[in-house]
């Protein structure tokens, strides 16, 4: 078995590096006061830094710009193919003998053209994002340069301390360079964050305006197509409602054509009221001594009271019947939304 002194060459180098850094830290802290920033830099001498290949490539703003260029090139090719498709559809629809079918298909082509124009405008927005990322990419390059210089200064500081000692002028000059580089790093980080915030805010506002305009245009053109579909095929109404389209005049026309006469709807109710009124009237005429076969109407005693209240009941029934008659006469002038509410109210009778 290997003892603690039998170390591999790699471990020996690592242990020697750690011991040297510890001695350097102790000596430098005693000889010269320094800032916390420099102390953090010196502490990094004890840590083995992983390479960029091990941790994976970091995405930069310049990489986003390249991806935007690639997407826009493909989008232009797709736009040209889609435009050729729309032209072919228009030529083909011109030969269709059915006017309703041709009109419906032309509205569909119009909607497809709107979608194609939205894709083109979206590419313009992405180009705007690419422009905004230009200043961010410039600062990222500057930041990357300062980070490389930071690593070089750390290695130089270690070599100078090993060769001339921590009290030498060369070591002091390297420490000053490290402090200056650290200050520049913090400054460029602040500029990068501020530039990214400004650019992304402008792009977000442009996206918001574009989306609102696109939503309005798509909704308008899709409703035009839905109206044509509802006019050609009544069965498409339910499907159009499923997509949350505007009701508009087409739905009102549907309710006007599908509604039943109010008198027809109220006829069963009027018959029921008439039957009840006849039963009550019969018992009143017989002095309250008549009972129905089902036992639902049994008036005992108080026949004179029923006779005296008979004129009031007749007046009430007369007013009630006149109210239904007047309602039946007015039903043609009712708005469709009130008719729909009445139909729903009839379900509870």
C-alpha cells in the first residue's frame, strides 16, 4: 500500500500549489493591508478552475443573433412557398361554378394571407431584437476579454510572488493591475445589464403592439369567414360558437328563424289554466259541495263565500287572459335576446 508520502505526480503538484498559496496569503496579509476583492482573487489560487469545455458552452448574445439570422432565412423561404400556394388557390377557385363555395374559399384564402403577413412581420420583430442585442454582444466580448486578463493576472501574480516574494515591487504592481481589472469587470457588468434591460423592454413593447394588432385582424377576418359558413350551413353554428367567435347578425338570424310562435309555446299553459279555472268555477256554482273525482278540489262549507267572490275571480281571469293575448300580439316586436331568455324561462314550467 502506498503511504501518504507516495503521491502521484498530479497530486504532488496540487499539494505544492495549495501550500504555496497558503503561505502567500499569510505573508501578504501581514505585510500589506488589502481589499476584500483582492483577497477573494487570492483565494481562487486554491481552487482548481474547470475549463469551458467541461462545464459546457455558455450561450452569448452573439449566438442568439446567429440563430435569429438562421430562422429569418428559413422564414423567407417558407413565406415564398406559402405565397405560391395562395396564388394557386386563387386561380383554382376562380373556376369553381358554385358562388357560395367560391366565396367561402376566398375568405379562407384571405385568412391564410393574413397569417402569412403575420409571419413576415414577426421576422421583422426578430430582426429588431437582433439589433438590440448588438450592444449587449459588444459588452459581452469586452467582459470575456477582461475575464481572460483576470486569469492571466492571477497566474502572473503567483509566478512573481514565487520568484521575487510578496514584498517586491513586481508583486505590488501585479496586485494593482488585478484591482483595476476587477473594477473594469464590475463596470462592464453594470453596463451590460443596463443595455440588456433597455433593449428587451423596447422589444417587449413592440411585441405587445404587434400581438394586439394581429389578434384584432385575425378576429375580424375569422368572423367574416364564420358568418359565411353560418349563412351556407346552419349546422356550423355550434362549431363557430365553440371557437369563441362573435355572435353578430348571423346568430340573431339563426334565433329568428328557429324560434317558435309565442302563442304555440303558451298554448299548453293556457289550457292548464283554463282547466283549473273551470274546475274552480264549477265548485263555486254548486255552492262548494262538488268534489272532483281525483279529490284535488274539495270545497266544503262556505258556499255563499264562493258565490260572493265569484265576480272577483272572473275579473282576475279576464285580466289574466288579456295579458297573455297582449303578450302574444307583442312577441313579433321583441328583440331576439329577450326571446332567448323567454325560451330558457319556459324550461322551468
